C-alpha cells in the first residue's frame, strides 16, 4: 500500500538554517558588496498545490464548481508553508467537499515556469463525510472522463487524463502557462 509521510525538521537543522540566514548569508553579502559584486539573490521559493481525482462506481470524476469564478475544477488548492503535498490534497479536498479522503496514488505533477508553482495530483477514495458546499465551492457534479464541462481549466483536464490513463506511471510536465 502507498505510504505518505512527512518528517518534521529536527532542532539541529532548524538552528543551522537560522545561522545561515541570519549570520553566514549576511556576512557573505557584505563581502560581495565590498568587492563591488551584486548581492546574492536566492531562487524563488516554490509554491506547492495538490488536487485529487475521485471516481464513483461508474467511473465518473468528482468536479467542484468554484464560488469565486464560473469555473469547474478538481478538489484541491494551494499548500501552506512546509505542508507536504499529500497533506494539502487531503486538507483542501475536505475544505471544498466535506469529504475525508485516503490518497491511493500520485498520478501527475506540473511545474509552472512563470509562477514557480509545483502542482501534484493524487487519486483518492472517500472514507467519510458528506458532499457539502463551502466557502470555496458552489456546486458538485460527477463527469465521465472526456465529458467534462466546457468551463474548466485545461490543466485539470490533463490531470484527469493522467489519473485515468491505463499507464501506471506518474507523469510530470513542465508548463509555460500558469493561469491555473
């Protein structure tokens, strides 16, 4: 069975990070400035998001109609700082649908060039709860793969295609457009 784990940073690692950011890096930047070199610019921190693909007995996929825009998308969203993607998928799905889910597989990932985002998609099964709308969701519907509504994001269509594919591999894609 799939096992998802998140290990918290130990005390020594946290102290080391603090020393680097508060002492070593400022000292190195001061030295660079004295030599007339530009200050070091760290790479952008990636934002992580996670979505779930849940299917019913007929094979239809659960879609959520967003409350803020007239669009359908998969349950999921952005993660908190230092939150593991699988924790984000479970939390966001519960927030948007009222369902507590168990993740069964990692099916795809997208890296977005323009926004430094990494998005993970997991398949999931519902363990408990009842479909309910929330602050981010207006409605729910089950759509067969290939018969999704027109007002949905193309990236979510690709995520469903990856999840229902007969290939048992995780697909990772580098995408230029970061509109969703």
